[in-house]
């Protein structure tokens, strides 16, 4: 099974809950998880910024093999470059497009 | 691919982000999008009201061919008639029913 | 059709809206609903607590045949035991795992 988490809320506590739920999923032995991805956009981009609030959790998730993707429209809007992001974070043309593509491939969607 | 956006948050900024993400999806050439729908309920109904905050964005999305659907339970609860809504907004018996139906037809779900 | 609702928001009004939407779904005769489940985690656990704010609505939904599931990680984090919950609420290893499993079985996902 595959799961994509949608990170969009601006509240830091809500962001940390979202990242914790993603981490917990990788440790749930009752389900066979083949892939976990995170798509961030809007104010949910904060933990993906190098040195941003929660970026330590994003680094840890990347180390666990979770792919983390930032919406390019959001980067443009917030005047951020890919170099402002945590290393190994990918960019995607649009968050909505990536979330649609992954769900069409069978990923479950979770919006914490 | 097909996508349905769930508009339920009452915060105007969150509503505008949701409508912007829907618009961005139609402009993302990296995914082939066949249909985009918006289902609004609860406090998310505001931009669907004629003259409501954000109604200009809803009008623009309708012009782009996006279907916009209002939950009838919400209209009843808020004492709104279909004539209070932006022209061409449709009504559905329940938001939950429509979101279920569309996902069962293969729509991806995005809740901004 | 089958639907799972994700109860995670901490705001009591938002929780009540979520539970109302679940109830409305069971009464929407325009869609054939075979099963409705609720998965609660994080601050969304409150209405599942015996005597918690909104627990009367959870009891009513259970009476209607809706299954209500609490995330065990959340129970651990909040120092809650299964005996602290409304009778007939089930527990699942992780909210994210259960939401993934149900969607992989064809459940639509709604996050109010």
C-alpha cells in the first residue's frame, strides 16, 4: 500500500502532528506500506525550508526513505528557490497535480 | 485524471488558497486533467454565495469549466436558497454523498 | 459505496460538523452507502472519550451502525486507556495505517 500526506496547514502544531502521523505509519506493522510521500504547499511549506520550524522532522523522514515534494507554485509565490529547501526535497509543478497523479496510481490520501 | 476539491473551511484565506489550488491544477501541463469539481459545505459555502467573499474566484472557475456544487443540507441549515448562489453553481443532496460518489468514480480528493 | 471520515481537528465546532456530515451521509438516499467508518486521532479523539464533548453524537453514530476507531498512538500520547472511550469504539494500531487500509479497500476519504 502507498500513502500520500498533504501538508498545507500553517499552524506549527498541526504540521508536527502531520509529520508524526507520517512517521507512525512507517512503524505500523499491521499494514504493508510500500511507499510514503509528502506533498507540501501553501503555508505547509515551512517545515521543508532549510532551518524552518519542523525541518528536523522532515530531514528525519527523508532519512527513513519518505519522499518529500514541494509545490513550485508555492515556491514562486513565497519567492523561495529550491536551494532554500532541505536537501533532497523534490519540487513538483503543482501540489494539486502531484496529489491527483499519486491518487490515480493508487496512493491513499491523508490530510492531517 | 479527475479531481474533486472539498471546500469546508470557514477561514477566507484558506478558502482563497483552496480556489487558487484548483485553478493552478487546470494550468499544470504535467498531468492530464479531464475534470475538476468543487464540493462546498459548512462554512466553505461562503464563496459560492452571490456577492460572497471569494465569489469572483468561483465565477472565474465556473468560466474555466470547473463544476461547483453546494451541499443542500448546508443551504437548509444556513437558510439559503439556490437563488442566493452564484449562477451555474449546482446543488447536491449532501456534500458527503457527492464526495463519496465522485471518489467511487475515480476522482482524486483534495482537501486544502 | 463506502466512506471513511478522518476526525483530527481539535476545534469542537469542526468536530461536530464532521460528525453531522457523517450522519447526513447515512440519510442521503441518492447514494448507496454500504459502510461508514470514522477514524479519530490527535485532538480529534475528544468526542470518542466517554463523557467527552460531542460523545453523545458518537454514541448516536455507533447506534446507527457506523464504526468508530481510535488511533492507539494517540491514546498512548494522551495517556488514555480503551476503557476511557465510549463503549463500542474500536482501537487501531495507527490512524494513518487504518486510513490507508480502508482506502486501499475502496473507501472514499473525507476530511471535514
